[in-house]
C-alpha cells in the first residue's frame, strides 16, 4: 500500500483519511514546494472567537503524521496530541476525549488551518520558499474569489472574499519564519469582517523523522480507520470511516503488528501488509 502523507496529499486530488489533507495546490512547481514541508509550527489567534492555538505538524519519513495541539478556547485550555500511523489506518489521540462519531474533528480543525496557511503562502509567493533569501514582505488582496479548503467529505472552511493578507517571511537557515494577518469577509454581507493573526515556522525537514516501535501509547485512545470507496457523479474517492470504539495498545509497535494482521489479536495470523517504523 502506498504511503501518502498529509503534506504530500496537499497536491493530490484525493479525499478522506488516506489522504487527510485535500487542497488545490497550484500547478506551478515552485509554488507547490510550499506543500512539501515536513514540519510546520502554526500559532493562530482569532479574537472574535476568543481562540488561540499553537499547532505543530510533523511528517515522519515513513508517512506517519503527528499534530501537537496547545489551545485555549474561551478560557478553557487543551493540550493534546493526535497521530495517524500505517498508511493512516489508525487514528491515535492523547489528552482529548472525542465526541463519538466525530473523532475526525480532532484532526480536522488544525489540518484545515494548515491548508489555509499553505494556500496563502503559495498565492503570496508563487516563486516558492527558495525565493525568500532574507526578509520578504507579503501583500495580497483578493476581491472576488473565496479561499476554500476541504478535508474529506465533511471537513471544510470558507474564507470569504474580499480577503487580504499582510505580513512577512524571514529566512532562518533552512526554515522560514512567518508573521501574517489574514482578514476576510464574514459569512453574510451584514457580518463583521474576521481577522486571524498567524505566525510560526515552515521547514522542509520534519522535527520528528520517525516514531519508534517502542513509543509508549498505553494511555492513548486508538481508533481503527477503514478507507471506504465512495462514488459521486461517476468519480470514486476514498473516504475514511472511523470505528468509534477506542482501542488500547502498549506501544506503537504493538499497534503496527495488529494492523499488519488486519487488526487480528492473534499473533499467529499472517501479516497482509507492512507498517514501517
């Protein structure tokens, strides 16, 4: 089974957890480089929603993915970690108890905002990250077309036009620091405009190149994810179906071996695939 990471999936026309981040990446190769990051730290503040968050996204060399979430919403703090492993066939989370049948929401919000950030960077600097040599000021206005991002069938965010982004990028070795203010129209004409402040760091190399089999996950909730083909209008895509009963495993290796055996607890069952560490 082919490994498909969140960041690589940004440039592919798939949906669902098998390719959990879906965005329309620009065709031009230089702009598409923004979507090939291995690590992104995104700090976001939304005063209108009384929401602040710091999200750290990492893609391991084997395609496993991790989001570390540090959030404060209306004065309530949340510190959690969400992962997908083994071709995104398992969804893991620590520090958060998901609403049944809404488990994927724990991944959707940060991932959709990551898409939004990468879309803005690709639009503002179509020459790609290599074009930023020292400091680059950004200024981009869109009068007519909304910025839309989507993840699977259910996850979607619309940032309505007219919208504008202002800020700057600063070269820090192999990484780029960003500071942006993104202002967009509300959902309805009478609504006040919304403003997000975005800051953080973009880099090609992951800060976590691997997640070892020995990683302890005994206190994590683990959810099996089945990729299900869905056909709409003659087009077939893969959507994720989360099995809502949480499972428990001692280590990532323990979990990976179960997935390899089609989730059988019997160690004598032959493996049908390989989950690389």
